[in-house]
C-alpha cells in the first residue's frame, strides 16, 4: 500500500508537470504558427487554442485519477466525476458565451472537468482524501532515486 502511494504520487506529479514545457512552447509559438499555417483570418482562434493548451495539466490529473479509480473498482465515482463536469459545463457555457463569445466556450470546456472533479470528490471521505493527495502530489517533489521504498522490487 505504501509503494502504491509512492507510485501514485509520482504518476500525478509527472502527468501534471510534464505538460509545462509543451505549454510554454505552444504559448510562445501558437500565434505565429496559426497565422503561418492558416493565415491572418484564423488569428481569432489563437485565444481559444491558448485556453485548451492550458488544460493539459488538468487533463493529466483527470487521466491519473481515472486510472487510479479503475484500479480501485470505483466506477461509480468515475461516472459521477464525468457527469458533474458535463453538467457544470452547460450553465458555464450559458453564462460565459454571451459575455465573451467563443473564448467563453473554451474556458468552460477547460474549467468544467477539474471543477466538477473537485466538487464530486469533496462529497465523500475517500474522495476528499484522494483530492488532498492529488493536490499534495502536484506541489511536492516525489522521490525518483534508486533505493527509495517505491524503487525496491516486490517479493
């Protein structure tokens, strides 16, 4: 169980932080790349692209949670997380699209899943524990060195 915790910590950490370099690169070259490939008429799509690029770390967390929940046979929790994200997306779209247009739809798409996952996980004791572990995992550096408890082979 302790080794599984180390592995999950590493998994959350890596899936969240491995997306930082692509985010930085895509934020720097996004506008020139879009205008080079598609012309100036598509420059209006760049803010939408930026919002979706910023969703990469949260997509990684959602994937890691999904894998962890499947391994623990918590399919109802997975369904609740995805349903809450989808249900949250509808009112957010109704609020933000009239206010800021297509960028509002992109913001809703990016924000609905992590917010829905957080709200759903806060509803149960095990979910709160999972959410807190996920937050701790992305803000604290795991051990990747050989000889750590997670690196020891199982007998």
